[in-house]
C-alpha cells in the first residue's frame, strides 16, 4: 500500500513572507545551499518553495503556458529544480484557482491541466494553490478538486498545498481533493496579534488535521524581526514571541514552512537554534499525528495549557501566556487526565533548557514569560 505524501506535517521554506514580488533565482539557490549547510535539512526541512510573482505577466501567446520571468529566473525553472534536487531537497511552486494570482500574475483557472503539466515539466514536487480572483464565489470544492485531479494526472508526484484561507469550511472537505495541507486562515503578518489570532482561531478546528492532510497555519514569521514583505519596523517581535509561535505551530501539528530570510540565519543563532530544536520538531512530527487540544484555560486571563499526546506515552505540554506580563501559572493534573487516584505525576523536560522537573500529584506551577511560553515533553511516572 502506498503511504500518503504527508504522513507528518510538511517542513520547508516559502519565499512570500520575506521576498514577496522580489523573488529570484539567486535567493532560491542560496537558500537551498543553506538548508544543507546550516543543518535545516538534517532537522527535517525539505521543501524549498517559490511563492507568487515568479512568472511573466502574460502567458506564452503560442503555447498558452505560464512562463518564468527571465529577469528573475534567467536559467528557467528546470535549472532551479535540478539544483534544489541535487541538494537532496524538494522543489515547490505556486499558482492560484482564479483568473489572476493574488499578485496579479497569470493563474490556473481554466488551465489546470496545462499548468499541472508545466509544473511537472519543471520538476516541481509541491504546489501551493491560492484562492484569489475566482470568477464565481462558492465553488471552492470544484476548483480544488479539479486541480487535485490535474496534479494526479500530471505524470509527476506533486504535493498539493491548498491555500484557501478557510472559506466554505475547507477543513471539512479538502482532504477529498488529495491535498496534503490546507491554509485555514487569512494571511499571517509578522506581529504578535496576527500570530495569536491564527492560533486561537484554529484550536477548535484541529480535529480535521491528521496524517495525510494537515491544517496549515501559514508560513512562520519566526526570525523576520519586522523585515520583509509581511513585516513592519514598528512591530518587531522578540525571541520570546517567536518561541511561542514556533511552539504553537509544533504542538498544533501545523506544517512548518519557514518564512524568514534563510541567508540571515547565520547571524541569528538564536533563531536557528529555535527552528532546529529537536524536541519541538519531534512534537510536530510525532508519528501518531493526534489532535492537540486546550486542556485548561488560564483563569481570568489570556492563555492556557495546550496538550498533544505523543507516541511512547509522552505528552507535549505547552503553557501559553498571551498577556503583557509574566505569569506564574498552574495546571491541574486532573485536567490532563490524571486524577489523584491515578497514582501518577509527570516527569517534565523543558524543551528549551533540557532541564527536568517532576510535577506534584495535584498540579504543577510554571513561570511563563509575557507573550511567551514554556513547553515540556512530559511522561507519567508513579507518584
Ligand atoms: C495570498 C496567500 C499568501 C501569498 C500571497 C501571494 O495572499 O494567502 O500566502 O501566497 O497570496 O500573492
């Protein structure tokens, strides 16, 4: 039996958050080099994805194909994909359901089969498929099912990444299109409120995210520090904010698509360390692929304890503080499924420091920084 393309959440990098329309061959090739050199590939990051704005403004008048912009990609796309493949990585590109892409470039409406063949010819392994400029509202199912079929019949295995922003309750049907991941919200921006809004809105929808097809909470802004296409100088986030973002994405089981400038990672060792954190990636890539849930709200305040059961009877425990001030929070073991009579408490390893502690039989207390988190891998032990 063939296993699905995404038994665990896909991991990679996408050009949009930092580069927007300013994407080009050099950026993509250098990012692929650094995937290998900086250990991102070893950590599990695989897909190097070019987002919108890669083509000429009009299709080829003779063949009707979308044509890579020779100023941005002087050697064409096959050259880029060959380069990425030689690094042992996978190559992703972008199109859209509508008549024009979100950035106003040619898009796949009515050209799904031709474009799927073009992507296969380019050596594409991953297609992000957006939802702008659709001529008729209310037909998302039809459009995504059609491109799903076009990809299946393209002659190449291409992971289908639906970017439909949650319209028409996408989580309830998108798996039927053959998609391996689906955007469920509007676009992320590199500020705390945007990240928090996405994380809070998806808690109740994680039931639909499972091996084979994952709820994509959008490309990470971790490490952007206010720069780039979705960053603003007045909204610079802190390392604590980014630790919270990365931990949320990991515990929720979202695809991990980096959005920062990979070329700047050598000068941001704290970010490189964060996005290659073995414990967090292990939580994200857990083979059981179970649904995360909020075990306990933080009373009277903004935050709570998010749990994901892991393989090997371990538990990911994310203590979230969305407030402006540091908090001492405590969680009742009762709320994690361990009443006093279970005779169990938790041995907890802090994923950021590696330090181990043991909970009480009733609860555990934890200091959680403002707009930040603590995250543990816990294991029940005899009290
Ligand atoms: C939409 C998507 C973004 C990005 C842009 C490109 O807004 O949601 O992720 O792909 O289009 O124009």
